[in-house]
């Protein structure tokens, strides 16, 4: 029973110490950040790519049909083909996810670079600031007080 209590007290110490809370905050922020990057790709970058390429470019709906089901004569959209059981290589979705990853990695790189620059700046300021003199030992301070009191008398 004491091993179980020890295990739970150790877990409580781990959880309260902040590791799990920091991890949870990181996961939540990461999920929200992922949605921002998805929106950046879909709503900002892909329209620019479409404009530059001179047409409607939507990588998420780009695919190659590897095998159609027997007798299939339905729509040639990804959703229709997938639901009908066709073998579809959805390379466009991969390209979109790859663009998202590259943008996310770039933004994280920029954030880390900015944080490191701020840390270096703070360290330089710390080094450049004159160090405050250390307070005298307690016995020296007491002797000075006694001296000052004797001078007043």
C-alpha cells in the first residue's frame, strides 16, 4: 500500500510542479496555431498561388485514380470516388499539408530566433550593468553603527 501512495504522491508532485500543465498549454496553443496556419495556407497563400499560376488551383482536390470500381460511371470527385471504393492517390492533400508544415516550421523558427535574440539582449544588458557592491558583513555594519553613534556624542 505504501508503494501505491508513494507512486501517487510522486505523480502529484510531477503534475503540480508544472510539467503537465506546461505540456497541456503547449498542446492547446499548438492546436490553435495549427488552425491559424491552415487558414493562412487556404485563405492567403493558395489564392496567391492560383493568381500567379493564372487559374483556379486547389491542391486539396488534386488526385490520381489508380483503379476504378467495376462499372463506375459516377462523378470524378475525390469524395465520390473514395465512397465508391476507388483506389485514389490524393497527392494534392499531401502538398497542402506539406505547405502547412513548411509555414509552421518557418514561423516557429522565427519565434525561436526572436526569443533567442531577446535573451541575448537581456544577457548583454545584465553584463553591461555595473554590479552593485556587496553589502558589508554584519559585524562590519554593526561596528560602523557604533562608530557613528560615538561620533554623535
